């Protein structure tokens, strides 16, 4: 289990705060406190924090709450006091809007549990659909060849690359991350996943714009969730604004698409003719993302695709196939014998 770093409490409502020893009431009170702090999913967060403090799955907490059991029913070894003290510290931190994923040390992504913490972008549910588009394409390629070549640029925690590697048999997956801290988190996830499932991702620390030159023109899928937030669009949620690394958020340039432009040029370089490019963007960037891909050149069938909530969140395009040379016209001197 990842050992998350819980910041010291500044609320005066830390481990000495009295918490009930009834799971149902404990979860209700914890959820009420998180709700007052502005947390969007207070009940779920309360259950997950209690499960983390007790060292049990969330399902055990939900069952104990429904059955009206005491906290002691969750504990194979730890004392109730130790669990309540740890939960109080976790609640303090969450009420101060430290991300839930930083506190429990992991973030779910599709069927994976990825280790995350300060210094890496926490993978989001909406990115799962970006991964799905890449996976579907790779599966189609895999049916007709020895295995697709897939590249994940700006991989962050490694979420998309690892989803492809574990869901597409035979896929040859490469991932690129420049930031030192994010690369370290990705390396941990790549190692953990390989040990658990045998799935392999070739992780490179480098600039997405220039990395993997040896793969130029040979890739079947290039997928990316790059930084794309414009400089004047400050995220509303404190978990994002204060805790996600800025290098993973802001895409530079007036429109936030300067980094995505470099990623798109890299995709044009890496993809084989007919290969698929998938890139996440903000809901308001659908048109500008399509225009950006068109301006880079070398792509066709450029379109916007929705996430699972129906919001336009990714641009999808194919690497243009070279046009065949036209046959010489009748009477063309080049078609005449000497």
C-alpha cells in the first residue's frame, strides 16, 4: 500500500476530535463535514477514507454501515482508537481540499489502480474514453498484424499507456514523459503493472516533441492527454488549482494549445499512413483543436469525439495516406517509346 503524506492539520479539529464508534454514524458525520467543506462526493470520500484508515476495502465499510456495526468490526489488527485518530487526520486534510487520491495513495483508471501523489496529474474518469478510442483502434490493428505499435505522449502517471498495454494483447506500447516527478510516478506504475500482469510499457523520459525518433512513420496509434488549459482559465476546484502540477495543466500560448501543437507535430512524425491520432482537450477547445490538427498538416478525417457524458473532449484524426501518382495521360510524351 502506498504511504500517502498527510499534511498537518491547521483546523484545530485534528485527531483529538471525538468520532463515534458506529460505522453508519461515523460515515454520516464525516460526509457532513466534507460536504460543508465543498467536497462534491462527501459520502464516497468518507467511506474511502475510513476504508484506508482501517486497511480494508470500501465494500467492508459500506456493509458495516448498512448493518449498523461498530468500527471494531472492520479491524483485523488495529485498535479502534488508532483508526479513528488516522481518520480524523485524513478528514482534516480532505476538508482542506487535499485530493482524495493523494490521501489514499492511489487513483482508479479503468481496471487499474495507479499510485499517485504530489507531482503527478491525477488521472480523470473522462480520460478513460480517450483511452477507449486508442484501445479500440489498437485492437482492430492487432487482429491483422503481429501487434500494434502505440505511443502515449505526455503520459503523466502512465494511465493511458498502461490501459492499452493491459487491454490489447500483443501491443507494443511506448510512453513519454518529460517532467521528473511525473516520470518517477509513471515508472512506479509501469513496474507495478508489469509485476502484476506481465504487461510491458517502454517508458522514456524525454520531450514529446522529439522523443522516439526511431519509431518515425511506424506507429499505429498515438494518443495524448497533454497540458491544454489556457493561461487565463484558472481551475475552479482547489484540488486541481493547488495540487495538480502546473506543468501538467497549462498548455502555453494564448489558447493553451502550444504544447498540444508540438504533440500533434510529433504524432504526424510518428504515425504510419492511416494511423490514428487521439488527443484530449477542454470542452471549449473542440473547434480550435480541429483547426490546430488541420494546420499542422498531414492528417485527414479530423473530427471531435465525446466523452461518456456527451461533452466534446477529444480530437481524432488519421495520418493521411500518400496519394498515388496518376497514370500518364494519353499522348503524354513520357508514355511514348523512343
